[in-house]
């Protein structure tokens, strides 16, 4: 069964997102940027991340928000549903929040929705996260903070780190794992399925399992939102199957 994305809040978010990202860019410009962004993540990942080139232009930033943002929201939403994660009332801490879609997916998984605390180091992503949380009608605080050095606020219900742990330096990754082990709050880690990108995965999975957590691999077929589908067709990408690994404690 395909993952559903038709909800009023998500549809409204997509409409606002398209209007926001295409206000000063042509669709063809975003398509070209998406090809470059995809190449940076797949073929030149280490260099692009190390030199902070993945989001080094308006086109790439728009492509990231319009293409990867909705897909990551659907993926996190799918994982939350499949694992039957029901966060207790409190705050979703979105580490390395990017455009904020992971925190939004978890916060809107319950009624009433949870508050969100988003932390990231990139000024553009912080603005995008504010936009995302607002588009979903969420009460949120966004702060410039390193994912591995963010102090969890009082009332934290669940921590999510989506597609960020693989970008950390070894010592920061170790510090984050230590914080998770001692925080005693629900934690969801989501990463690309490639083991090459995450050679540390087995160690983390073993630590989560020791604490009573679990490791999963995901392949979820979706019907992409219209704008994602248009971008994918123009850029030669295939977004119909979402894949990832997750750790949940």
C-alpha cells in the first residue's frame, strides 16, 4: 500500500512551500539545482558536506526544500505509524532540524499536536524550519545550536535526528550517543539506507538494542506529491520508493 500524504495540513504546507520557494526562481532553475544537489549527495557527498556546498545557492536550497522536504516528512510519518510511536505530551526536539519536516511529522502524529524545539547551525534552515512549523500550526522554538551539543529542554517527550548523524564528526557523534544513552527519553534516529554513508551504524544499533531499542530498515512505496513528481521527472529522479534505516529507543 502506498504511503498517503493527503491531509489538509500537509496539502496546505505544500502549497505554501511551492509559493515560497518559486517566488524568485523559475521551475527550470530549481530542476537544474536539484540535479546538482542530488549529485553532491550521492557522488560527492564527503566533499560537498565538508565544504558546506550542498546548500550553497538559492536554487539548491529551493530544491532541497521542495523535493527532499516533503519526502522526508512522508518517510518520518510512515516510520512513526509503523512503529506505533505515540509520544507523550511535551516537546519534540528536532536535532539538526533542517527545514523542520521531521519534527513536524512527529508533532502532528498526535492530537493535540506537540510543541517543537528545532536546532540547527545553518541560518537558512532555521528560517525554513520556522516556516514549516508555522505552516503546520505548531508552537515552536528554533535555535542555532549544534546537534551534538544541544541541551534538551525540560519537558522533552521525544528526540528525532533525521539525516544528520552521518554528517557529524566522529567525536561529536560519540558525544551525541552518550547524551542519548543518559537522557532517558524516546529517541528516533533516521539515516540513509547506505551502509557506506553510515559505517558507525552497527555500533549505534548495538547500543540502542542494549537499551531495549530496535533497528529497522525501511522501503515504503509512495505516491509523490505533484510538485515532487514534476521535479523528479524533470531531473531524472525516482522518488516513488522511500528507503532508510532507523533506530528507535
